[in-house]
């Protein structure tokens, strides 16, 4: 398989506070890796580091190209989509206008994987509310809007932070169905998710973070056998 994202010896800071301490992680093309860990373990910081949102040192390469010094919009245009934990919509714009902002400029010979019809088919409520201002949407609807806008950017890799956080069961099922569709179309993912049942359904591999480092990286089968890892780093008996 082709290595799509290659992270080696990555350190990151929030201001003067160091949050990542030499992270090593690889994601292959089309692979879904679940990133688990307690709150404060560094998972969200790793997502921000990939997108150029925090100061970093170390190696970050995507499809063989270094991401060092690139701005977030340049990283996105290379083919990395980012869905942050907190809904990141433009509140005064309509649903459809938010989606328009996500459409990637033409950068490949092939047609894009996803269209507006795909976005509305995956999340029918967005079609119903396409003229509604994003500020008027529920939290779950805003999460779906953020995800739909990101897929219109035609990513090769999706970095998604806690997609099921605060969602009702029906909305969680819709988000999971969307992620399965993305995967079926060849999109790789770094899935930050506390709900291990959801992560296990989607991912082939799990990496666990603790104190800003990767403390475990392997298959779910190997992970389930590591009760010490689950107890110490996740608080799961």
C-alpha cells in the first residue's frame, strides 16, 4: 500500500505549552485509523498540527510532499479535509452558501468524488434547509453541514475530530453512513472518536495517545488483548 500521511518525530505547541512529544504515525491510502485517548492526550492537537494550525517541529508529509510552512488552505487544497470537534460553520450564511465555500478548485484530471447531490443525499435535512442560515441549525445539523462541506473539497484524507459528540442516535447513524460512503470511494481517514464501538465499525487500526505520544498502534484485535493499554490510557476495564 502507498503511505498517504507520514508523521515522524512530531512536536507541537500551544503558545509556550508543549502538547505533542515526538509523534510517529502513518496512514496508508484508503485506510481508516481510529485515534483514541483521554481528553488532553493530544489527539485534537495532532489534528490541528496536520492542518498547520499550531507550531510544529518534526516531519509531516502528505502524498510524499512536506507540509512544513504551508498555510491551512494550502494543506486543504493538497487533499486533506478537516472536520473539527466544535462545529465550524459560517453562521450568517445559508446552508447552500456554506457548502459552496467547501467546493475545491479543480486540481486533478479526474472528476471530483462528491457533488452537491451526494451531500444532499447523504444528509437530506440539509436539502430541506438549504436556504436556512447556519446559525439556525441544531448542533447535529451543523455537524452534518461541516462534514458535507468538507467532502465537497474532494479530500484524499479526512481528519475528523469526535464526529458523534453530542449527537442523537439517529444523527450518529447518519454520520457513520456518510463515513462509510467516503471510505467506499477511497477516502482515507484519521478518526478521533471516544466511542470505540463506532471506531471499531469503521476503522481497521487503532492508535492510542497518552501525554502527547502514541502509546499503542495496531489492529483492533491486538488492542482488545492489551488490557493494560485500555486501563492505563483509556480508563476502560
